[in-house]
């Protein structure tokens, strides 16, 4: 789909954490911003300790809340 960001962070699950996909492939369950950044580094979106701006709508679509929404019990 044109203009669709490559990374999607899904709504928080009932038990906590948010599923993260990169180009349609599940890369893990994030429990905070650091997890999302780590997944993006492993997927090649940044090198080493390079900081990743997680508030880029062209890169990440946050569904069911923003980057400060994590849910759980």
C-alpha cells in the first residue's frame, strides 16, 4: 500500500506489550520504547548506538495508542 510506513506497532495486549512488525514480518513484542528501537536497529534502520526517532509517521505507525501507551495489567 503506497505511503504505508514499514514499521507497525500494534495496540497493547491484555497481558502487556505491543507486537511490532517490520515490512509485514513480526519482529517481537515490545514492552517499551527501548524494545522498539532495538528491533529497528536489528532490522537495519540505524547503526549501533545511533538514536532512532520513534515519532516519525513515515517510519512507524502506532496503532491503539502512541509511543507512550504500553498497557498491561
